[in-house]
């Protein structure tokens, strides 16, 4: 993986770097100033998912985010099981010298953040899960989605065929299934991603190896302060299902967002930023405004 693959107009492109760690060639973005905030996107997305949320917080936090293995502009991982992805991301943070004071994950990214916390790979004072995907769909193989992804991966042409069909209508149908409504620029970014066969393959590979039952059994051991954010229009991870799993976390708090769907943090990034800011303040973190949001960490 090289920086040359990343479009010049990709969100926060100036903050991008490629770092090898944990057996993965990671696309990482770091910028801002203040306590380190780790943002982990969900399956099928990339760091672009936090474009506006990061902009709202970059003058108060050092933003750290990376494309998950096989997603966006990060290299693939042979068997991206949840604990292995968590370990690899932990290796990346160690390589770049970042110890997140706070972490936020969306959907599958929330599961990664929780697994990293449970395994001692990060020790955030607060953790926020937007539409946390913690509940297995069911089935002997630990999830219908995993079964379907494994079947799709049997055909090596599947990623290319899916990418060829990524047009405005198919993206619109996909967004409708999440219960979210994005503006034209947000839809365009997903269209760019879904036209990349490598990204499709990486998403399917992640889903094929995703097993949540061990995490679900461990949630009672989480000691970090956790807040889950539930869009009441979420059709991908319905609020009641997400809360049924998240309430196993001791002291977990829930914030419900009427009118928003699975991509609530993209639909209303200002409100999402406010939730993170309040969680950080409650954890005793210093969230004073510092450097301008465009200033990059490390002087890049």
C-alpha cells in the first residue's frame, strides 16, 4: 500500500500515512491537538466516516484513526477475527506511540474498541459506541452475516461484480437499509469505496471471520466508562438489539437519537461530537480548545 493510491481530495488526505504494524499495512490519519481520541469505523466504511465528526473535535483532541484491515486504503489481513484485528490495531498504536485517552467506535468498530479494552491493548478513560454491533445474528456459525460472507468469498469474482454495480441507485438502496440519510458528498464517498474490489473483498473477509459470542460473554468484565449511542431509526443494528447486548456492560449508559439511523454520527456530527466531548469531560479529560483544527499531529 502506498499514499499514491489515496485520492488527493480524500477527507483529511494531508494527514494520511502508511504504517506497517501487526502484519498489516495501515492507512492512518493523525491530526489535531489535545488528549488522544481513537476513532474506529465500522465494516464497509473507512476513516472518511468520521470526516465531519473529527473536524468538530480536532481543536480539542488529537484525532487518531485508521482504515480497518482490507478496508479503504489499508492492506488486507488473512484472518481478520475480532481478537486478531484488536491485537493488530494495538500494535499499530504502539508503533506510532499513541495511548488513547478516549475511544469511540461505530458499529463493528465499537466491538473492536471493547475487545482492545478488555485485552489491555488500550486503557481509555471513556469509550463511546455509536450503533454498537455487539449482538450475533444467530446460527451455529455465530451469525447469518458471517455465513453469507463466507459463501460470497467462495467466488473470487464477487468483489469485482459488486464493485461494478456500485452506482447511485445501489448506494441509495444501501443507505435506505441503514435508516440513515446522507448528503450528496457523503454518498459520493461511499460510492468511491464500493467501486474498489479490494475494499469489497476486505469487508466480506472481515464479516466471514466475525464472531461476537466471546465478546458478548466478556462484556460484564468491562471496567471503562461506556456510553452507547443508538439511532432510533437504525435498521442495520436496531436500538433494542444493541442495548440488549450493551446493558451487560457495568454502568453502561445509553443515549437515544430520534430521527437518526445507523450512520447517526455522519448524519449529525455536531451532536455526536458533543456526546464525545461530554464523555471526555465526565472522565476528567482536558478538552480546552488548542491549536487550529487543520494543524497536524507530529508537525506534518
